[in-house]
C-alpha cells in the first residue's frame, strides 16, 4: 500500500478544515484544499514544483493566477520542512547517465503505449476486486484479514511484493539487479496483491504501488531491449523511469506532475526528456481506453462525473429542491373553467397546476387553453376536462443539470416538482428563470475562481 495517497488526503483535510474555520466560500475552500495537497506532495517527494502542478492538475483542474500564490507558498513551506526538519532519503538515486541513442526514443514511445495498458490492468484489478468484495458474504471487517492472509502466503515465496516497495523500486533501476523472469513475476504479483488489498478494504494509496509497478515494467522492457539488441545497459535507468511515468501518469491523471517529479528527484534533463516521450502516448491512450484517472473512475461510479468539467459536476450535485417555490397557482380538477381563468389572471400566471384533494399532482393547464374553453359554447365546464400540457415532472432530488435538459423541449414558465415517496404529492414548481439564474451563478463562481486575480 502507498503512503502518498493518505498524505494527500490528510493535506486536503487540513486545508478544508482551515477554510471552514475561516468561513470561506466554496471557491476559497477549493484553493485551501489545493494548498494542503501541494504541501503534502512537496514534502513527500522533496518536489515543490510537482506539488504546485499536482494541485492545479488534479485538485483544481485548472491553472488560476488567483490560486497560484497560496498554492506555491504552501508547497515551498512543505519543501523547506522536508529538507530541514525531516530526515528522509530520496525515492531513488540516479548517478550520471549516458545519453540515449536516437533509436531508443522509439522504445520510450512504445513503453508509453504499453504502459497505458499496464496502468489499465492495475486500475481494473482494484476496481474488479472491489466489486467482487461487495458480493462476498464475508463480513466487511473480515475482508482485509482474508486479503492479508493471501498476501502473507504469497510473500513467503516473493517478499518483494510487500510494503511500499521502495527497495524494490531502487533495485529495479539498476541493470542486472533482477532477471527478466523475476521482473515479470514481481510485476504481475504486485498488481494482483495491490488490487486484492485495496479492493478488500486495506487503507492506503495507489500512488506508491503505481510507481513500483511502473518501474518494474520499465525495467522489464529495458532488459528485453538489451537482450534483443545486444546493446550495453548504460541507459537501463531510462527504461525504468519511462515505465514509471508511463504507468503512474494515467493512474493519477497528472502527466505534468509525473514529469516534474522525475526532474526534481534526478535533476536530469535527459531523463525527463525520455520520460516525456513515454507520457506523450501513455496519458491519451489510457484516457481514451479507461478514463482520465483512477480517481475520476471511482468518483463517476459514486455519481460524480468530472469528465465534462467541474461546472457540470456542480450542477449534477445541486438538487432542484434548493430552488423550489410555491409561488404558483394550484387548481382542483373540478374547478369551473371560468373560475380558473379568473384565478390565473389575478395571480398573473399563465399556467395552473391541477392538484386533487389528496395533494396529488394531476397535470398542468395553460391560461390560453382555459380561455379557449370558456369562449367555446360546447366547451368543457371543468379544468380536468381541458387538455393538459405535455410537461416533464421533476422530483425533489432531480439535479439542476437534468432539469436543464428537460427544459430543452418545454415552452412554459415552470416545471412541477412531485414527490413519488409521498404518493406523488405536489411540492411546488421550479421556474425556468430560476434554473437559468442558478446555472449562471455557478458558472460565474467557477469563472471567478479560474480567472480572478484575488
């Protein structure tokens, strides 16, 4: 299991707590969360630039001048604490590296494409075991115990799959430390073990295992290239690092962050350039096949779809009940047509909503149809005999986004809201203007956050 995911979660929690104590709004709350995340990444990797970019790339999902200064300050504080207070070694060490041969950049691109598939296998292992765990009759509190028992038995033969895998990662960057068969075995078992433990309820992150899995994959590719080409292994570390970013970037949905982590950890421009070649293919391929990141996939399965942007996600989580009003005309189905016309005219409304004696919604009639019925000599005498309008019906938990979709084919002033849990009880209406104002307000808030200066 990884430690970086919990660190990021803790940083975000502290940032949100600070926003609540200061009673900040949603936009400022997002920025304080990003500050906590940036500080956590900068502290964990000794990489302030990666922390800044990760906060914008994954948390805020935009680059805003308004957020840059506080996020950068938080990342710098984390970096200073990490380098002067905490005694932590580097994730891995890279000595002076040789310059890759031109044809090797083709191999780095291929590692990117294949790394996207490895990242997909890793993500689906976690998601698949999570679904499987939900079907087990075993008590949720015992599922981690089952996963731990299976992991322990496997680790008796292959101990390299245990823990965060930092030692495994460091040795995987050294040519000859592992054979090709051993790399393949540890790679497959690490994916399976991480998916098993996280899916069964272990606490931990997906970042660290992705780094290890990617490094093992890259080292395997480097070993195979060396065996097939007969070339010396002086550029072996390039393959390991390219594999690391090719797998990690799709999992966390942060290609720029992955590149900056490589650059800040190694200080090598050549390594970063090689990693760029792999990320160039890994991120778009994984996004098309699996999704932007594991986090996005998990949020989508919980009903929060970020694929179309944060604005749509906010509207999808805002129920129409927040904009419900009883400022409308309700009519009993047996109300005389003439009386209904008078009631609507006095209330200055163009529509009336039929509600029976039990408070149940029975349809909607327009003032124009009622006027036509009153003028007709052989027309209906009661409003329930007048043709009702074809009008979509909302529920209290219907989202603003879905309400906007319903309005596309409606010509009228409002949509009725009915509660099916209370025998179709009529709760009120949501005016088209209210939905439009809510959409504009949310859009304006996001625009101020993204483009505001302070």
